[in-house]
C-alpha cells in the first residue's frame, strides 16, 4: 500500500535507550531470575543465539517482558495491541510472514512496522520503504505478529497453498469432472465384462498370454532392483547405536511441521514425544498446523499448555483439505534453515535433530533432503501389524537406502523428512493436490538437480493394524503413485532431460511395477490356479516355456523378498518377527 508523498510528522515520542545489558533490565523489572539468566547465558555459549530467544524458549522469562526490555534497551516503542487488526492489503503477504514483520498502523502519515528482531528490520529497511514509503519500527511479540498475519492474510495464504506449485508440475490439472469419472468407470466395467466374456468363450488366450508376459517383465525389473538392493545392504555396515551428542560450530534453527486433522487425545503424548528431542530449544520451533474449522483438534490442544517452542497455525478455509495444503500454508511461518515434517503420533529418537544438522553440515549443498527411517512401536499387536513392520523394515532400511546409493530418485516417505529450506522454497513446496505429495517431491527435487540421502535415525509410530486402515492406506499409495507418474510422464522427453538416462530408468523401475502389478493381480491369481493344477493349462493356452519361466521368476522374487525382509528385520532389531517372515506372502495381494 502506497504512503502519502508528504507524510505528516510522527506523533511517536523518541525514547531514550537504556544503556544496560538485557539481563539487567529484565532483573530490574521483575522479568526474570538470577538462576534463569545464568542458565540462559550458559546456553548462549553453546548456541551463540540471542539471549532473549533463549529466555523465551526455555520459559525463563515471559515473552512480553523480554519484548519490553528490548524496547527499553533500543529506545523504540512497543506496538499498541489494544485495538483490533487494522486493514492492510499486500500483494506480497509471503514477504511479511517470512520476515516475521507486520505493518501495524500509521502514525504521522507513515507506517509503524512491528517486529521482534531489530537487526532484521534494519537489514530490510530499504525493501520495507520500497513497499510502504517512510516507516519506523515498533516492538511486538512473535505471537502478536503471527496472529495479525493469520487474520489479515488468511485468504491469500489459502489460495497460495493450493496453487503454489506450477500447473504443469502439479496433478491438479489431471482431475476429472464427475461426468468424466462416470464415463471412465463405465468403460472399465465394459472392458472387464468383455474380457470375462472372451474367457468364457475361450477366445482370450492371446490376451491372457500377453498379460502374463507383462507380469513377467514387471517381475524381471522388480527382481533386478531388489537384487541390487540386497547386495548394497549386505555390503553396508550395521549403523552405530551411539547417540549423536555434538553440534556443528554454527547451530542451525530447525522448524518442524506437524499437520493435525481430527485428532483426539493426542496432544499430551505429542508434547511428551517431542520434549525428548535433545536439541537447543532456542533453535527449535514446532508448528502444529490445523484446519481452521477443526474444533476437535483445537479443543484437544487447548486442554494442555504447549511449550514456548511450539505454536499453532490455523489454515484458513480453501477448496481442498489435504496434508500438503496444510504444509504449504504453514511453510512461510517457519523461521528455521532446516524444515522437518513429522506426523502427530510420531516418536522420533531423542538425538534425531542432532543427527540431521550433523549430516547436513557434512554433505554437499546439492543434498537438500534427508529421509529418516520409520518403524512401529506396536509390532506385536496382531499379524497385520507384524507384516506392516516387516514391510517398513524392508523399504526404509534396504530398498530406499539402495535407491539412494545407486543414484536413483527417491520416492520419499511422508514423515521424518528434513529439507534445506532454500531448496523447498525454490521448488514452491508440496503439490497440494497429490495424495502422495512426499513421493512427488522426491522426484521434483531430483529433476531440479538435487539429491536426497537416507538418515540413520528412526521415528516410531503406530502400525495400522486393522483391515480397513490397511486397505485405505494401500489405496492411497497406489492412487498417489499413479498421480505422480502421470504428472512427471506428461512429457517423457522433458523428464528424461531433467533426470538423465540413469535416473529416468530408475523412475520407471520404481513406479511402473508398483502401478501395473495391482492391475495385473487377477492375471497373477489365474496363473497360480494353472500352476497348482486347479485349472487345466490348455484352458488358457499358456505355452509351457511361459509357465516354467513365470514359476522360476516367482520363486526368485519370493526368495528375494524373504532375504530382504530378514535383513531389514535384523537391522531394525525386531528379531522376534523372523519366524513370521514367510507369512508375508499372504500379506501382499499381488507380487511387489
């Protein structure tokens, strides 16, 4: 918003700066204690962070007391928070949010800009005055600034969160109208009926054999990939169980995003899990992201007192309600150089953040994402939970590790993810319309020339141990992989150019079997009816070489699955699950 060309003189009275250290001002005004100040000063020797932030993060001084003390020290006024938010329109709300500043009101014809960081205001003064005209600084707490930003910028942020990824890189352009959906399902039903009719008339032998050959090709690709993964895993040493204790010379700030939706009785356990993180509180912020209408989760959080390093962002209503939309909405509010993503029920290992910052400090700038391992804390609750645990042990400890070492793009998991903020902002965050936004982001990072690496740290969560939750999660994964594949294969030539030949082949090897095998599951089941002698081979006209070849491939694939599961379970320390590994054959409804 433009300011008048000839602003009136300011009515703000100049304050005389108090030439004393911050701690002395706080003690003189009753805003802290000697013990608290001593603890904060000791912490400051390690983190080199601002004393005020340390005092607030560790609840050693009230935030408003620190703000008033900083105002007195600087000789600048505290923002007037007595009135409701004054209208302020901006075509660039992301700027104000990322800078943690807010135009608060006009005085004497020029804008007062609220901030809790004077040095940032001075660095941004030219940019601020380019946007507003003459401006002065006033002090306000981070909570006050954020509350006003959410109130005034909510609608703009909601639109941004849904469409920040360009259309050509998002699956929102792939959505069907209801009439198209009806037509698609009608065609699929008609095709299925035609195939059944042809089989009954014994006229579909060539089609069935063609499908069997397609199954064979998928099994060959999958078997080759798993063989490489197993060889890499056997050569990799068992990771040390010694916790990370040190920190880099420059301690980076870490922001963790945790989307919540319709959660009950989760708040106390969530706080307890995160309080175990062994990381300086002044350099950690946890942002809980809620939908604004989610009264159930809001009530759950309001029932407890959150630590000062945790805060809540309420995402304004939009046209969709998805996890990636919530992440996009909250990303500008993050102040960390490293952005993490966790789920509500996650219990990360205490040294996880130390492992993250240590690893980032030792790898090249092109490595912008670290994927941690996922495990379950209820693996023995029932057979389904055991199988889920074995599946995750194989995927996160063997397969993903191998994909990273081979140099393929990694389809990321949805939690225990840590990004360099700069790369995440460059790629415009997550695709709000993709149900496996994590896998999609892994491919987009690779297309941009970045690398993802595996992190030797584990997050524990609760296994889906009911058939309904298993079906829902499996369906979401298949749907999301289809969406991701369709988006990136819009232009195979461009994808090949972006990824290079090696990663392009890896993309096909990872995604195509995952998509085709569920579609070909009835063919696989029919094959076993033939192989077991329940249906005569002549009924489908399957040549003996095809039958023998498929039996051999299935045997190899099943043996590889057993070995990979056993190694993954061993690396995860779930030795009691070893006898259950053969039962996984009944867990997967199709070869994988």
